[in-house]
C-alpha cells in the first residue's frame, strides 16, 4: 500500500545509478517505524465514592515518575467537581483492576480514558435515586460541584 501511495513503480527518469554521473546518486526510498506499546486491552480503573464523600481510584497500573497518580486524580476531580487533592489514587497493586504496563510513554494516556469513564459512572451512581433520598430530583437535574451534589439546574457557579 505504501509503495503504491509513493509511486514506487514509476521511477523518475535518471534515477538508475548507471544513468547518473558523479559520486552522488539519487533514488527513492522508504522507511517505517513504530514506537511504544499500543496498550493492552481491558485497562480498568475503579472509582469508589464513599458515604463520607471521599473518593478512591484503584488500578494495577503503576507510576514510574510520569505523574500517573496525579493525572488520574485530576481527571476524576474534574468529573466529580472536586480538587485533585480530594482524590486518593491507589495504583500499583496487582489485586486492583488491570492496568497498563510501562513502556513507550503509554501509561498515563492509556489509563486516562478508563479513569474518566470510572469517575463518570461513579458520578452517575452518586446521583442515583438510591443515593439521593430527600433530594426530590431526577438524576439529570443533579450536578456535582465543589464536592457537593446540587439539585436543580441552578446551584452555585
């Protein structure tokens, strides 16, 4: 496919070495390269919102100095209307949900989507009818900001 795209078969006139004079030669070449791991299927992050409002993320992925713990906390905090310091990122334990291995700068970017999904699902559960007694509101009328659940479309901005 690559050869077809660059016109490999249609060699320009004068491209054959025997037709070129001098020490310099001109030709057509191609190089391909891939780097880094593509990640593994089944990467997961669990997000637990406890009754006291504390939030814990868990994944078996690790942080070898790239800031994965911090980035995951930032993602969850943004989804949940909290500060990153309000989130506990527990990673690196093989009993936690499976995570991305290190290699090719892929840990943080490949763990961010499952973290976002987990926090979004956690937010949905925290606004479910079971967890919102007395609010007298539908889930779509609830919002999470500043670490609190607000009923109605207004709440603080």
